[in-house]
C-alpha cells in the first residue's frame, strides 16, 4: 500500500501532482508520503496487536527528522546504531525509554552518551562490548539494562550484504556464549541482563526464516532457563520493489504471534524498510539520451549512485516510472547517473516510453536506505527531502548547496 498513483497519466503523491513539485523545487529530490509512513506503522501495530509490542522504528533506514518525529508522536520508539542516531532520536523528542541501541562497534564515548541518556536497552553484540558497557556504567556509578543479541545461525534468502543472522557474520553472539554470559552474570556488576535480541537480516520476503530463528531462540530460552523480561525480535520485513510480492505484515505475524502468545516477555520489533521503503520515491530528470554504436540506449539522469546507492551496491531492483505518461512508443534504456563509475545506475534494460531530455522519472520504493546512504561522491550536493504532509509538499531538508560541500574544511598552506 502506498500513496503514489497516476491520475490522468500524471504521478501524484497523495493529492499533489509530482510535476508541480518539480516545477517549484527542481530535481533531483526525495519525496515522501507521511500518510503512507503512518499507514505502515498502523499495519504493523495491527498485525502484532496481540503481543502489544514496542515498535522501535529502525532509524538507519531513514533518519529524516520530520518522519521520525511523526512516528515517535504516533507512539513508536527508535532503534539506533550510533551516537549520531541517538542525537537525532533525542532531537525528534523520542523518550529515552523507547530507544534501543544495536551496533557491533559502539565506542566508549557512544556508550557513555547512551548511559547518560538512560535509554531502554543496549543490544549487546559481543563479550568485549559487554565488558566495556559494564566498566563505563561502573565509572558513571550506574546500572544499565542490556539485551544480548543472539546470532541464531539462520540464513534467510536475501542479499548477502544484508544477511545478519548466519553464523559467519559479525552480528550477535552464539548460543553457547550467550548462556555463559547469563551463567556468569555476577561478573557484570553494573549491567542487568534484561533480555534477548535477534535480527536475522533485511528485505526478507518470506515468513519462515523469522519463525525458524524465533523457534531456535525460544528453545534456547527453555533449555538454558534464562528468563528474559524483553524479547526483541528485530526487523527485516521485506517490501515489494518490483513484480515479486513480499509477505504482508499479517503473514509474518501469523508465523510469529502463535509462538509468543503464551510467553510472558515484553516484545520489541524494529522495522525500518517496511515502514519507509514504499513511502518514498526519488524524482530525477533526464539530462541526455545517448545511443552507443550497438544501438544500446542510455538515459542519463541527474540522480546517481551518490543519491541512491542500492542498485550499485546490491544490484537492487527499483521500479522506474515516468512522472508524466505520454502516448509514445517505448524503448529499452539503461537509466544511469552522472557519476564516473560504470556501476552508477538506477535501473538496467528498462522498457519505458521513448524518453526525451527534460522529462522526469520516479524511482519507486526509495524511502528506505535511500537518503541515509547518500553521499557527496563526485562533489555532488545531496538532494532535498520533501514530505507531503497535511495536503502540502513541504521541504523537510533542503537540497545541499556547493557551500555545504566545503563545510568544516580549510585549505592548509605548506
Ligand atoms: N534491527 C537491526 C539490528 C538492524 O540491523 C536492522 C537493519 O538491518 C533493522 C533492525 C531494520 O531492518 P529492516 O529495515 O529490514 O526492517
């Protein structure tokens, strides 16, 4: 479900015609529908209502302040992975008791910052990290609540780079070591072992790996006698990027809820992509159409891998559609950016109406891991982020300028 639809051949976001936004703001830009964002949050809430979970939106997927604030105002917490995300989480008014903090590489200063802010839980990813948290808490004369992130050794069917729950990955701790941690809890005098956390990967389109991982965790709990207060079952729910259909939140809930129904744990979910992915698009303009001697056609557009990295990094597929549909014959194009890399593309071999320079395309499903992965590569300013909110398209983050490119830098003379 999303709010990007054609009306009389023109792409709309909610009730706003995308070409009108182009006229006012130029391209490229990210465009989000707040209604879609909040609709997705409601769908997860509804699907898992029996468990009454705390839904901690995963900020790494999209840390736009306006969108995060809206989610927090609707009752969500936040899943963070850095001191920077903690800073932004507090800026949007997220109560610390709704913040959970994962990451395999929390530095001591990030740990101190999170202890001082009294977040709900650290999701601990290694024994050295646990020791570090314990000693930081001791110095601050505090006792902090943590969940141990289990690596259940389950490999979901998704891109290798976004698989996190298989044994050879850097994430989480194996069951045997987790048991040792709980058995030796008195070694960590300034830490309370409050729960377990499991997150097996992202863009998982089938419910079965979620239940497989959860069954392993529950069997472990029963065997080891651990009594967690919190069980964080992570995120990873996939979305539709193209013709293939991902499982609905309700399908995933149907696989998970029966396993947890009779358990006393407080449940946390950490969805990112499911909430944001189809809530945003990247709008870009065709600069040139170029044909090589073999007849292959490139539509060179004004957004590239620095704006949306997913196609280049993961060979990820995103639907690409014209912002204004014309009655024209079609052709096959590689939609490529201006960056000096052959891997700089948004879509390959796409059949589209015959493209002409100046017309705009929308890269669909760009709301998650889009802007948050954008960079200034090739000294390109990052695009604006525009949100349709209360029936208006409003700039939530302005496009960067050339001045932004040199912020913080100085020329040192010999
Ligand atoms: N939780 C953790 C620990 C993660 O690492 C991630 C992302 O990989 C998420 C939640 C969110 O995943 P997704 O955006 O697929 O829901």
